[in-house]
């Protein structure tokens, strides 16, 4: 834990969002970081998104639940501008990106870190080059690149793998390299596409912890696509703080504090079937949601 | 979708791809090191198969035509016949077909697997235009390397022909070479180098387009790869006819 703190150089000013009430009145926080307005998309005749609207506020993590093939990855591709909706608007930081060209999307994409479903690491490049990718594209100096790459690999606890190629890594390691690659350049938005799918429970837990730390200590806004209910459990019941001794610890929400920076939305047949907190989701009486949450 | 609409969409996709890649060359970033790498892979990498193909094509041409020409007692023109067919037709076409099989398929497979493993998405998400980084270097390398490979194939074809003429038909090598030199004109050589420029464009753009439009996982990659080779080969052969006609007209070939 102590290792994380010196790697991230967390200081007190750096976005401490455990005290939400005060923070939520700030106009900077009120303006959504990501906003979908009645977005529709179909591939040929198959409707994938059918009027989807939601917002993600600054420092908020939105979990997206839904069946396989339900359009979760598509939603994320829309945010990155890799796809364009048939109708509706998508706003990033208040800017309508719906009609943006590839060229115009580039500065927007710089604000976003993306963790792809299967990692999507570049096979032909080493772990170092994978993580350095974005900085290289921006012609950053080698010295700074190396410093950043090491800092990020330390954050995901993979500094030893720096010279390996993606083929030599296990699934969990690949996913963590993917996270390191996404976090280079300190993006204000991080999108996770099923980051824990197919991983063993401790590794999955580690990945959720990383997401919690980014949310609470770095003020990162994010979308967390998953269909593992326990991930949602972690994200919406635990928070990260820096103790007086400078250590980063995770605490469970208790009576004195209720997490309001994590919400869940559920996609069903291209529409949002549920939107709200984890508690509300678990106590919903809708049989579809019950089935999804409890598997019965 | 009916086949004609589909064909028009594909054509549109390919044209856009080529257009974007070439207009991308006028601004940064250009990824020059990637160009060099592709030229090495495509040019130097294909040299052995292209030389072998050229050599045996020249050899078999002499083997088969000598006897026919002998029947008309004009076997002294073997060199001329072999040289013109090689330089005008067989060199460019066979080289393009070999390169389509070896390089076109590799490009489609590589880009296709990058698509299905989301590496192309990742590239775009992290600020790279795949047209600049992946497509342009491959197109440039094919367009520059195919003419060079063709010339190499032509030369090896003539060597193969000369060896067969000398060893099997006891025709003096000098006689063969003189006849060949008489037969080829500068226009033939120009035509023989212009054609592969277009073939390079055809093979490269079809392969890149097929690769980048892969859908349906690993099975899709296999399909893109085969499609790319089949389609590029057919287009090379169709294009060859029209290019030959155009070149005949432009260079006044065949006017007595
Ligand atoms: N480029 C595409 N062309 C056609 N269909 C697509 C494309 N991308 C995704 N789909 C289809 O859209 C649906 C939603 O996909 P996706 O968003 O990946 O679902 P998931 O929720 O599992 O991430 C799937 O049925 C998929 O087959
Ligand atoms: Mg998905």
C-alpha cells in the first residue's frame, strides 16, 4: 500500500472526494463529464441502442450492466468516437462530439483512457512500448516516457514485466498492462470494458481496487462495464483514503458515510432498464433485474 | 444486399482508403521508419520467390516456344519472343500474383487480427490514425517495390531462358541475348515498369481494405485473407488487359 502512495504522489489537494456534499455544489462538478442524449444506433436491422440517455459526473463511476451483446462495448466505442450514433448526441466535457471528424476527436481522446475488453495490447510491441504508446505519439522525450512508464507499471505492480512481450503474460497481467497503458498521461476519464472478465477473484479484486483508488484519489470519472455483481459490490461500498501517515487504505462505507459517487445502469434491449444505486438495484422487485443480480 | 450494391460499396471503401492514405502523406506524422520496415519486408522479403518464379518462367518459355519457332525456321528469334513476353506481360503479372499471394495475404491477416483483437480501436483511441501508420506505409512500399521486383524477375527470366536455349537447344548465349535486345524497346521497358506500379496499388489497397473491414472473429480473419488474395489476383489480371491496351495506345506500341 505504501508503495502506491509514493508512486502516485498523492497530496491532500489532489482531489479528495470523500466529502461529497460540499463538492457536489461546485459548478465544475455539476457539469457532466459524459452525457448521452437519446442515443440510437443500429447495425443493419439490429437495433443496439434505442434511445439511451445518461450522464456521468466528475469523479463519478458509472457501472454498466447488461447481457453479452447488449451494447455495452458499443456504448464505450461511441464515447471514444470510434463509432457514430445514428441519432442523438454525445457530449464529453460539455462538448458535442457527435459530428466530430477523426481529426477533431484526437484532442478529446487524449482526455480518455481506455481499458479494452481483452486488453488489446499491441502484440508486436513490448510491454514498455505498449505503455509508452500514447506518449510516443505525442513526441514526448524519452526520459520522461521512461519515468511515466515505470510509474504506471509500478501502480499496477508489474514493473518486472517491462521488457516482456504481451504473449509472455498471463490474462491478468495483460489486463493490468492495459490499465497502465490507459492511465499514462493522467486522463480525466477512464473507460473499463469488462476489466475483470475471466480473471481469478483476487486479481479481479485488485483491478477493482485500482479503479476505486483512481476514482477517490485522482478524481477520475469512469465507466465500468461488467457483469460481475461482486465488482459492483466493491465499487459501491468501498472507498480509498490517505491516512495521516500517508498510506492509502480502502475502507468500507459505514454509517457516517454513504458513497454517492458510484451508480449502476442496466441495459436491456437497447434501453436503460434501471438506473440508480447498488442498494436500489439489489432491492429491485423487477424479475429481470432479480434474475441478473441473484442469478435466479 | 445485392452483389452490385455490395461491389459499389467495396469500391467506395477502397477508394476512400487510398484517398485518405495519400492525402495523409502531405502532413505529419508520416511514420517514415515504418515505410522503410515495410519496404524491407515486402521488397527484400519477396525477392527469393519472385526470382525463382521469373527464372523458371523464362526457362519454360524457351523450352516450349523454341520447337514451335523451329517449325517455321525462325528459332533465332527465340530471345526476342521470350524477352517481349516477359517484359510486357509475364514479368509484371506473375510478380504481382506472387506478391499478392505472399504479401497481400499477410497484410490482410495482420490487419484483420488487429481488428478482431481491438488493436486498431486501441490505436485510434490512443491517438494514431491507422491510415497513416498502417495503410500508407504498406501501399507506398508495394508501389515502390513491385516495379523493382518485376525488373528482377524479368532479368532472371532472361537468364533462365538463355540457359535453356544454350544447354537444351544448343543455341549460343550471344545469339539469344542479341535477339532479346533487338526485341525489347524502351517503350516495352517503360510499360513493364508502369504496370507493376498499378498492380502494387491494387494488391495493397485490396489487402488493406479487406483486413480492416474484417468482422466475425478469427474465422473472419481467414475469410479476409482468402478474399484479399482472390480479389486482388482477379483485379490484377483484369487490370492487366486494360493497362496493356492503354499503354499500347499511349506508347504507340504495335504500330507498324
Ligand atoms: N461493427 C459491427 N457491425 C455489426 N454488428 C456489430 C458491430 N459491433 C458490434 N455489433 C453487434 O452489436 C451487438 C452489441 O455488441 P457489444 O456492444 O460488443 O455487446 P457487449 O454488451 O457484449 O459489449 C452484438 O450483437 C454485436 O454482434
Ligand atoms: Mg463487450
